[in-house]
């Protein structure tokens, strides 16, 4: 079952989730354990990342014991490309924190051997002890990470073909649809479901239909976010507009 939590606005949602992350880091680091975070890109988590940076700067929250795994990366885009997710994460989060560079993991969209890269990514998540908290957004196709429909419940980290709806939605960042890659490397549905806790964020009216489908439809590969219903500890953090069809 998916729990839904309604927030007055995206800033309040960001504060609540940032507090949850801060508490997790503080509790785990007291007993000498790292905190493993799964992270998303896109517009939705930006207020959350701004709040984490504020907690670091103004309240002394340290990320020295944090290990991160991002969900996905575009095929062919390297760290210097302004639309690569590695660049995005550096600009919007990592570059402002005290997280060790060696603790940051993002799939390499330029890997010569994508299958090998994906297998190594899964192995690195396991070696870190698994993901404690996975942050997700949701695409209008029902994708989580870049698991476009159809994506099986047992899918693992792999190369995927991007849906045209997703390419169009993301073309606002590239300025031109032709520049948006056709493929990506993404954590699989099974990889995401193995995280011990999942926090999905969705704000605004454009997400209302897909949020309702994810929560209410029978789980199927045709709407990959429905697989989250099988998770034991998954919360959708919504504003009123995104929750309006629930
Ligand atoms: C990003 C990701 C995607 C986005 C989704 C929503 O790493 O994996 O699933 O979370 O496409 O994107 P925004 O937040 O831009 O609406």
C-alpha cells in the first residue's frame, strides 16, 4: 500500500523530507553507520536539495557519512554536459555539501560496456549495504527512475529507451527536442523496491492523473509506479494539485 501525505506546498514538503533525511543521518552516524541515499534529478526534488543545503550551512548537518546512488543518467552525456545528471547533481546538491566525492555514485552514461556498468552499479549498492531511503519523482508515463512502460517488477539496472512523452517533457531543459538523448541507464524497478524506505514527491496539476493511477491501479508493467504498492514503507508526498484525483 502507498501512504499519501498532503503538504500545504512544495516548500513544506521539502522541509519535512529534509528533516526525515537529517534525522536518519544523525541516528545512523551516532552508531558509526553510513546513511545510503537514493537520489533523483528533475525539477521536483530541487526544493528538497535547497533545504538540505540550508541544513548543512545553517544547522551544521554533515554529509560526511552519507553515500549516494542516483537513479539514472542519460546515454552519451558526460559530467561536463550541462544536461547530464552528474552535472545537475553537482550544481544543485553535491557541490554545496561536505559529502566525499568517492561516496557519490551516478551511472556513467558514456560507459563503453553499458551492461557491465549496470552490473557494477548493482554490486556497488549491495556493497554499501543497500539503500536506506530512496527519493523519487514520477513521470507522466508512470516512470520511476527512467523505468518507462513496460517495466517489469523484477527489472534491474539497465539501458532503457526513453518514451517520447518523457523526451518531450525533458526537452524544456535542453531547449530543443532533437538534443534529448533517446536512451538512458536507470536503476530497475526491483532495485528501487529493495530500498528500505521510499519517498516519492509530486507537485502540481500535471502530476494529478499519474499519481492517482500509481496509487489506485492494479500493479502492472504498463504503469511502473504502480509497483510501489508492493513496497512496505512508501510515502507519496503531494501538494493539493497533485493529490486532486485521489
Ligand atoms: C529523475 C528521474 C525521473 C523524474 C521524473 C519527474 O532522476 O528519475 O523519474 O523524477 O521524470 O521529473 P520532474 O521532477 O522534472 O517532473
